[in-house]
């Protein structure tokens, strides 16, 4: 395994696709909560969600944002991106809209979540953080592209001193 990563994603829409990425096994990640466990954390409020994120992200070497159709608009994804940036963790994105969900459907490509975050120098985070777009026109091809490249993508994630 290359290194341990924290996956940031839109749970409600992309948890199935994320499980597929996790099954690749090229990198170690946090345990994916099932829907009941995630609901329990959410019921406890903002502080509980932040605590869970802190605990899961604290020992991870990098943060990978798995970008689906709605990921860029999710407040917790933005929180996780900013936390990773502030902690100087290697950060990158991988588009997953081309993977099938539990119903066998793919999704439309979503916006770049890094383009929505402006830095103090006037540039957006997308000027520094790479969003990888896996090759392929079928779900199997996209999966194969992620499988073949994820370890190298993580290793080359944007690093700040």
C-alpha cells in the first residue's frame, strides 16, 4: 500500500462509487460508515461531525476528494478540503462520476471543488491542487484507470511546506 488517505466525498450520492474505489486496495483509507452510522454522527450535531473528521483525518498522509456530480457544493467536503490545506497534507481530487452507482447508473461531471476556494493570494486552490479525470468511456474503463493510477496520483498530490 502506498500510503493512508482520507477520502472526502458526498456521502448520500456517491457512497457506492467510493466503496468501489476503496475496493481497489491501492491505498489505505478510513472505514466507510454505513448510512445508519453516518446518521448517528449527524444527529449529534456539528461538533460531532467535526470530531469524527478530525479523528479520521489526523493520521492520514493525504486527502483525496472523490468528485461526483454534487461534491463541490457540499459544505463538509469544503470543510475537509480547508482542513487538509491548513494541515499541509497532500491534497488531490479524482473524478468518479463515470463509475456506476448501486443502480448501475453513472452521473454528470460535477464542478471542480478546488475552483470554488479562493486563497489569500487571489488564486483559487485549483491553481495548485490537481483534479484527475480518469480515462475511459465506460464504468469499467474508468475503474481500470483509477486502479492503474491512484497510487501514483496520491504520491504526487500537491504538497505544501
